[in-house]
C-alpha cells in the first residue's frame, strides 16, 4: 500500500480566527501546517503517492504543495466538487484510487505507526476496510464501534446513544485502510455520504467484512480553537511523538475484580459490576499521564460455564461506560478464559486447560507488550491478590498491593509486594507523585551503600518503613546493584508463642541465625524464608525462596530492626523512619480493620502498642545514623 488519500476540502469555519482565508488543512501546528505534518508522516512510513481531495480555497493548498516540491512524492490535488460528505468526496475521485489506500482526514493531528496499521490490514485479506479505533475520554458523545474476538466490526453506534445501554469505548478515529474493489457498488451513489454514519454501517449490513484496529496512539480532531490549543500543547510537551508505538510505552497493568470494581466472588452478570470509590479519578489521572492502562483479568467463569463471552462483554462495556461518563478510559482489556480444574456443572471442555495466559503466568502481559510495545522496566502492576503479585514478579515489573478486594490476604501464593496502598487511587498517586519523590529522597542515600553491605530500617509500626526500604532498593538497582528487602514481619512468632513486649512478638533468634549465614558469605545462598499469615497469626516456614549473592545488598526492615546492629558489620547503614502520628494511627487501625477486627478492637490494639512498642522502638532512633520523615501520599 503506497497511496494515502487526504480529505482536505474542509472550510474551517470554527477556526476562522486562526486561519484567516486559508483552508482548514493549512492550520498551523507549532510552526508547520497540519497538512504538511500528515504528508511527512505518510512519507516516513513509505507512502509515495499522495492524493489530496480539495474544495474550499483549493488554490492555497495546491500552491503550498508546489512550494514544497510535493516533498519529492507523487502528489495530485483533485477537486471533490460539491461537498457531499467524507465518503462522497472519496467516491468522487474513484478513478484516481489505488487498489489499496490509506484515508486521512485533513483536520486531524496524528502520529501513528502506519506500518503496524498496514500490517494489521494486510493480515485480513478478506477485509473491505480496516478502521482505526481508540478509546477516548468522552465516549458518551462519540460515534462508537464494536468488534468481536477476531477484531471484526460487529456494530456502529452513532451518537446520541441509548442511555439505558452500555457500550465499548472504541471510537472511530477517522483513519482507514480501504480496498478499492469494495467501493464499486457505491461508486455512483448520490447525496450525503459519510464513512462513519452511512457507508461503513451500510457495508456492514450488506455483509462486507470490516475490521477494527485498536491503538492508543495520538489522533485528535483539531477543528476548534480549544482543540487546536490542546493539540499544540501536546505537541510541545512531546506527548504526541512519544505516543507513537515506535517508542516504548509505559503501562499500568490493572487487575479487575477487587481492584477496579467491588469483589463479589466470581462476577457473572453486568448488574453485579460496581466501581470502587475513587476508581474513575485514579484511571483519569493515569490517562492524563503517559501511562497506558491495561486490564488483565482471569475469568474462569467462562471455562466453568457460569458466564459466556457475551455476558463478559456486557460487564466490560459497563465498566467502560461508567468510566467514560467521568472522562476516564482503559487502553486495552485482556482476559484469560481458561481454568485447569474440572468437575463443574456446565463447564466448557475446550477451556479447561493449563494455559500460559492465566495469572500468575505472564501471558496476558506478554501479549500487551507485543501489541503496545510496552517497556516492562518502566511499568507497574496493581492488584489485590497474591496471584497478581506473583504475576508481576514473573513479568519482572514492580507491584503494588491494594488493600481492597482480598487485600493480599488470600495467601494462594507466598509472595510479597514491592509496595502496598489502601486503594487504586492511592496506588496511582504513589506511582505518579509519591514514587518520584521517594526516589529523589533515596537516590542520594543509596550512593554510599556498596555491594554486599547491610542496611537496617527501623521505626514504629506502619510508619512507612517498607515504602522507604522499597525505594532504597529501587535506588540501588538504578545504580546497578542487586538488593533485597527482608521484612522482619516474616519472623513474627505464632500467637501462642509470644511473650510480653514488642521483642516478645519476634523470633529474633531465627533472624540472628540467618545473619550469621549472611555475614562474610563467599557464594550465593538460596534462602527459604517464612511468611507470616496475618489472619491465622502463624508463621509459614519455607514459603518463599530468595537468592542472595555475595554482592547483594541486604535490607532488613521492621520495628525492631535496629536491635540487630550488634550482629552486623561496622559498615552497616542504619535508618529510622517516622511520620505524622495521626497518619500512623490511621494506618495501624486500618490494618486491623482489614484483619476483621472491630474499630473498638483496632483502637485498643493501637493504644496497647503505644505502651509496649513506642517507648522501646522510639528509643532505638538514637542508634540510627539517619532519621527519615516520609511526606508521601497515603501508601503503607
């Protein structure tokens, strides 16, 4: 495919104050006419034949192209005649069309990897046309499109929409790959004929196969002063260029149930779907950043026969409709329909398999990486279960456990998160605001720490020790050092074995025995570490394996961590972490509410800890070389 057709007949009435007498395609985008940016984009991806369909003030466009020597391309300007819609304009130039061609609208700013679009179109030789689709922040007043599992377009939903229905957030972005032969039957059609409202729906009704190419890349109408200003601001910031899938993308992978929406234990009907508080705001913040939002969700209800693909589609349509109503959107949704265990009434045999896409395996993440060119080292996963955390670890990305849904208390897999947040909004605020501040704080503190040394991070319970330790680990890794965080909560004693006071809650003898193995190590050690079960108040031995090499920086964090100083070498780095007491109290109470305690019981625990923990732990601050105060968003 070497021909691009640009529909450039628009008058630009709403931009008259910016255009003067010029036609709309010549509107200035940061020092260059929009039309030239479109032509250069097409040329970059190998298009050699440009057909510009002109009308209003056509001489300005023709003179401009001539002044640029047609950019070294085969370029023709054809007057579309009496305006009769986007598809009508194209049909008026039927004789000039190549067998396959790309259609651009002359009032859209775009920076799209056209090679990916072309390859997608070519992969469907039966396609009459391929329509570029993307989610946007105002689907409620946009022309929407629906596609099936094989990317075939199944319906067009022009605005206005039925308010009682839920729709996918897939918007026709006005960029098409078309095969000329499919237009023969419409060649002599008279009257107004637009692609989205007339031609494509009619083609679909007549049995033509249309396919949807879903991409989050930048393509926006700039036909009003406000839209033009937004496009220019995005261009100046570099956002438009970075959105092209030529460039690696950052992504936030989101679990669905218990993270985005209320956990109902196998959601099977869209009426059960309810967004958690703050979800719209959280995802809207991600949309405003340059992170791609990607939902990855296990849906064993399909394999178990409790829900079919159409039911699941309605659930996701409701999610997108509710988010879209508040100006938020999801870039991509992946789900695993499989379930390896058999014996359910109504189960679907072909879906009862041990697959590569079911979390904790990273298959859905790997698919997203291929589809969206995602850079895993710049990406995160947010979820509410240990399965989500294990998926992040398998994919090699950072994880945040949210304390909604199962709140990590499912204990299906013994794995610890990189960070913990109360909910999705707090997790997003941490990624966008808190983590950069944490790294700014930890970067200089990590500089004097060398390979193979130890770090102790102490402080009162729920004071931000684990966040600081995680930040310090990340700062060390950014310097090329291997680092591991070992929380002393792994060595909390079983409830019946505890004695009085804060030290009586920890098996410090086991920790000191481990330190004896680590000090002076000359070879890698494969450690089998315990995990503490918060609900059952017991330690699970050998639950998680960690390798520590002679060059690994070992970070011990916990309320009594500074009591280990005497067992470690003189070069050990020590930190005491503290925060506002009202915030710490909120966190302590929140922790015990999650564990099923009543508020009265949680407050009583806080008061008891004030007596047996605070005096001892606060006194240990004198041991630390540095005291750290964390003014972070509410992350635990």
